[in-house]
């Protein structure tokens, strides 16, 4: 594959150090640990060092030097991924390339509803910059305080507002990326229409850094919602929530921004592990919906619409109780219950299986019912906390080990449980990965369940753009 020798590796590292300067290169194991370990604390990969370029030119210089010596490169953004996709996992000489110094907002054009930003920009900061200009940066994620443009784009993350605005893919107008040979793909146009052949930017969205390193992206912006209405509603089951979703979209004039479903387990875990969480309702419910509506028009009476939706749902038995946020502070408190689920689950610590699956929106209730039934039949007593973006069909799935089950039996049963979780989704027309990507964690499942024709095309594209397989090897491609 290359003429890799210890001497060529040393020469490449010296070239990289010279290109980046002391702020741009980390070698000490203590300094590189956070880049070699994912958000969950494992696995701990090995790397020759961490490159932290501050420009596209520096990024290209790093890739050119690494490519000559056959050194692998693991691109990394905010390192908030959940599929082991942004840490080194392969036993080959590797460097991590972090985009945490590529943080410039290059242009903001409010009248064109467009923004160009570098890969290391944090999503929450992008939202703030757009809001100052009276525009909405549509992506909204639970991890938006640390997730970045590059990582979000590379996994095609969706988040809370997908029902209204779509996944990351729908927000991208253009991309700049450094390819595996160190050349730069310059596709940062902010046009809505550009029909000049293949849409090359789409190759890099969802590719998890296996085809190149995204250094900047052009995003579409939206009118800033001037009015928001948010409610936490108690529902008897996901089936009633499904009826509520259809009604809310129709009665609101399709102004629903988010429609999140949570079981009581989500509330209990948040109350137990997250400081300041308060149950907003007097009595517990088996399931809950967090509904948010928004509009940029002050002429649109969202409160009246929400109250009408609430009243109809109560009358039909879809909703048994609820609260409408009366202030921005109360709105944020309602959202905290949903957004702290990942952290609460991490603190809970009980062995578990987890998934990020999607099914057609109309089949979410069926999926939750059928998957839990078949998994409980296989191993009774499972503790489920299955929550997420019901409005776009994406459920974040967790099933925890029963206290009565030994560690040995749990390890024996895990593959069968995972199989049932995924195969139930696939039987309903779903996917094994909604927004977390494949990384290395889901490679065996993609190989087992993925479309052979799609996998063959992916391998052809990978071979064409990265023939030495140095860009994030061991990820995405079975």
C-alpha cells in the first residue's frame, strides 16, 4: 500500500510539526488522551499524536505528509459521537486530526439566508451568531454545546427539529474538504440551484471522515421563530401519541418544531441523576410527549392553536394531563428532562444494550410495542428507556440488565437482544442507524443487514477517493 518505514514516519511527523507549530501538535499521552477516547470513556485508542490545524492550508499539509508515509488519519470534531467513529481503532500508525482550532464563521449573508463556517464551530455558537442576525440555524441537538459542524455533518445528525427542517443533509449548501491526497475540494457555494453534474458535497455528508476531512460548510438559514409554545403532555401510550402528532401537525398549520416521546423511565432517571430536574405534572404517566411549535410571524396565534390541540386531545383520550410553558425558563426546564437523558443514562451505569433506530413515523408505536415484547420474551425483566424524536421516526433505544440476571448470562444474551431490536425495526421498513452513524461499533450490523448493492457502491467510492485507506480506516465501510 505504501513505502512505510520508521524513517518515513518520523520524517512525516517532523513535517507535520513544522507545518503546525507548537500549538498545533500534541504528543504527550496525557495531552492526547481526550482525543483518543470517546465521550463514553472507551475505547482508548493509540495515536502517534494529535494534529490541530488552524486553517484549511494547514489541514492539507498534514494530510499530504501523512499520505506520503501511509499514516492513517482519524478526523475528529467535538468527539460526542456514540458509534466509536471518531477515535483510532485500527492497529496501524495513526494520528488524530482535530478540528477544534477551525472555529471561524467565514461569512454570514442574512438576505441569502446562508452562513459559511469552519468545521470546528460549535453548534450552539452557530445558533447564537445566526440569531444575532435575525436568522435561525436550524440544527438543534442535545449535545449542541460541544458538538461541532464537521462532526455533525459527517454523521448527518438530525436532532430535535428534524420534523420541521430535516437532517443536517438538508441544511448543507456547500462543502470544503481536504481529500486523502491532500488536495482541496472547493465546493462552498451558497446557491439553492446549481445543476452542473454530480452533487459532490453529498459524498461527505454521513461519511464520518472516511473520504476526506470537512474543513468548512455552507449552511442554509431560516427565519428566526419569534414565537414559541412548548408543552409537556401525558399520554397513555405511544399509540395515542401517534394520533396527537398527526393532529398537532394539521391543526397548527405544520408549525411543529419538535415532537419528542419519553417513557416514565426517562423522567425517573432524570430526577434521580440530574440536579434541578423537577416533575412538571402532579401525577406520573406511562408516557409523555414534549411538543414545541414555532413561527416567525407575530400574526400567528400559536398559544390558541396549542390550547385547541390540547383540548381536542384531552377530549379524545390521547392526553390525560399536561402543562404549557409560561416562560422561557420553564420551557428550558421542560427541555432539560429530554436533553439530559444521555448524561443520566451514563450515570446510571447498569449494563445495557443501546441503539439508534428509525422506522416510518407511522410505525413508531408499533415498533416500541413489538420490539419490547420480543426482547422481553427472550429475556424477561428488562428495564427499557426508549425515547426520542417521534416526529421523524427516530428512537434512541436502551434496554438494561435485570438485577436477577448474572453478568455471564447478560453477555450471552446481548447479541440476541440486539438482533431483536434491529430486526424488528427492519421488518417495519426501518434502519439500524438513524443519526449516530456507523462508526466501528455498527460495522458488523451494516455488513449483516445492509444492502449489498449499496455497500458495493460505497466500497467503489472509497477506493476511488482513498485508495490507501488512510482516512478513518475501520469505520463505515464493512
